[in-house]
């Protein structure tokens, strides 16, 4: 389900973006549509960049000396749909490499105030800017109430303080999943691992489920290549 499936040229509101994606079969879940309509993507996109087009956004971070990539809307919707059953009210979710905080905010709305959504990023500057973004969004009360939290994790992708998690999302160039990540997944939980192409565009999602006996099963979601545990 690549960006070629839909074009959002001419769409200039968050509501219109979500409706367009629903109309064209990009979003199939009513809950995901509701959440993406509630969390305005524009609040997480730098000024001067069109927030509602069907493409990833690349921009230079004002402090960090590298380009930041914000995935296209269809990649966010796909991730949310893959994790939907594991983002029910009261559940616990981890968003590693949380970037601007957009997906973490969506997770927080789905698990609600009785659940917990945790975002981690290796750079404190990114954590600070993501908190500022969330504070402008509909997820702000959850951040203030403590059910949504953002943290600097250094070089780590995990956050053991709030484990185990029902849902984990990671974006990485690596196809070797650290055991620390799968150890923090609850039996019955799901990990969605976004694999990056050169140039930091998400190529595919790997879906890893932890069975009740602790064993792991995995499948690829429109992906190529191999995955190692």
C-alpha cells in the first residue's frame, strides 16, 4: 500500500485527509479514522510544509544536524490498524523512535486515560519538540494526566520502566530485533517493526506476535527481505 495508491493534492484539512483515505480504502478501521481525525497531523509538521499530502515529510531539524523523516499518512494508518486490537482502552503501548510524537499521541487516544502510551527517542531535543507538539493537540490532557509520557532513551529502543507492553512500534534500519524489545512484549501482545529503506523511508512492517506460551511468530506486511530475532 504505497503512496501511489492515493494523492492528497488539493486536500487542505485534516478531516478531508482522513475522509479521502477512507473513501479510497487506505483507512478501513472506523476507530483509526476517528483517532487520526482527532489528532491533527499539521500540529506535528514543521511550518511551511504541506501536512496533508500522501508523502513522507523530510525536514532539517533546527538543532540536530540531520534530516528528520515523518512517514506518510498511509504508513501511520497502517501501523494503527495493525496494532488496533492491542491498543484497546486500558492497554499499554510503546512507541520507539517516536519522532514528532504524532503516532504516540494516536496511541494515547486509543488506550485512553486508564492505559499508558510511552514514546521514546534517543535525542533530548526531539523529545522536547514532541512534547510541545502534543501539548497543542487533543492528546494534551493525557500528557498532563500522566497516561502519555515521552522519554529520552539514548541508544536504546526499549523502555523497561513501564513494561510489559500490549503493543510496541519501532522504526529502524536494522532487521535484527533486540531481545530486550521482545522481552518487554506481553504474551498475547504485538510488535510492529518498521523497516527503513536507504533515505529513511519506511519500506515495510514486520508483525511479531508473542503467543501465550512466550513463543514468537512473525509475518511481513508488504515487505521484502528477512528478519532476525
